[in-house]
C-alpha cells in the first residue's frame, strides 16, 4: 500500500515536472520569438525613428554615419521624416544564411508601396536561453540637396545651411524628406524624396528657386515710376529714357508722352545671381507739328515700341532697380 502510494506520488511529481519543463520550453520559445526575436529589433528601431530618438535608432541599426550633414538624424526633423511612412507592416523573419535573417518591412509613402529588407544576425545568447539579434553593420544612405542662388533651405521643418547652394545629408530609412525654400522675395516649391534602402544611390532633391510675386511687383513698381517720370518730360528726347522722337518739322503744340504698355517683368537666375530679362513696352507720343515747307499744322499720334535693360540688387536694405538705357 505504501509502495503503491509512493509510486503514485512519484508519477504525479514526474508528470508535474514534465509539464513544468514543457511550459518552460514553451515560455522560452515564446519569449525568444516575441521579445528577443529579430523582428522585435526592427520594431524597436522603427519606434525610435517615430519618437525622433536618433541616437537610439543609430545604436539599434548598428550603422555608421557618412561624412554628411546630420540635421535629419534627430529630433523633430527625424520625426517628420517618418510621418509620411504609413501602413507599416513588419514581416516574418526568413533565413539568410550564416545565422542571419532578413525581415521585410512594407509601407507606403505618398500612396506608393515600398518594401525595405533589414538584415540581422544572431550574435549570441542572453540569460543562457534567449538569442541576441543585431542588425548587420552598415552605413546610412545620403540625400543630396541643391537650391538655386541660395545658401540655406528647409528640410523637414529644419533650416539648414547650403554652402554654394548644395549640401549632403545623412538619412535614416525608411523616410520621406521634404525640402523647400521660402523668403519674401524668393521661393522654391516643396519637393519630396523617399529614402527606402541603405544600398540605394544617393537620393537627390533639386529646388528651383524663383522670384516671388512680391519681388516681381516691387520691381514692376520701380520700373513704372521710372517710365512715368520719362513720360512727364515734355521734350522729344526725354533724358536717360528708352524712347524718343525725331522730326525735321516745327513743334506746334504741347508734347505729351503716355505709357500704353508697361514692360512685363521676368526675373531669372544667371551665374549665381538674379537678373531682369530684357524689357519691352509701348509709348504713345501726341503733339502737333508744322510742315516747314507748306506751313500746314497737323496733329501727330505716334505709338512706339521701346526696349531697355535694368540691373537688380536685392539686399537686406531693400530692392534697387537701375535702368540701363543705351544710346
């Protein structure tokens, strides 16, 4: 009786032990998969990007920073880089040989589907049972940005220097970078670029800076003032002006000039500066002339096209337009 009871106790104890071992194995497997698995490293990396924690993201990714501007690698600029990365799904790890796996992350940027493959390797264990996974060392990709005739731009809401209109930026991935330039007198519309892979060629954004309506209007106003003053001169050859009239007859009435068509202002980049394209307009001369041979006096109304150029200077002090009239 005692022997049978002992056997039952031992069997129960053994059964409990086997269940405990099985539960422990199951627990280790689950923890290995869901806590220490390679996809968890990817999740942690993506979360660091969303939080704008560049230092943590760089450490997790096990990446080196190339010789480039680091303005996009931390804080609000980094957070904005991930704001456009939507519909993110982390895939199941698949073997890649030599204790390595690849984890695909699918997502959309501007409604375009992308997939980035992250390569990780098993580098040891923690607490004897749990695998340790790390990203395979790599270098961050870069983004090259240019802006016409300016030495700064705005990338993901952060102002950055653009020496001689160019700069190169290190970028985490996946990311969407928006660049633009805006000032009172010059602006470049926003351009975006998707950075999706460490191995892709340098991504480029070219900002096409142009004069703003405020600058064109200011230049047009100064040119109008200049031409109106020319038109106020009651002579056939207004001084330092782009129009005039020649006749061999005698003036028999007042000389009236009026600008009927003011020049259209076009401001273009040229050789690192801004120039005003050649200007054309129309003026109307009205007067009375007497024929020296017949003595007849007749009214004269002469429309005349004219052309000239002007130099433009835009400084912190203001805008200066200098008409250039060739004789």
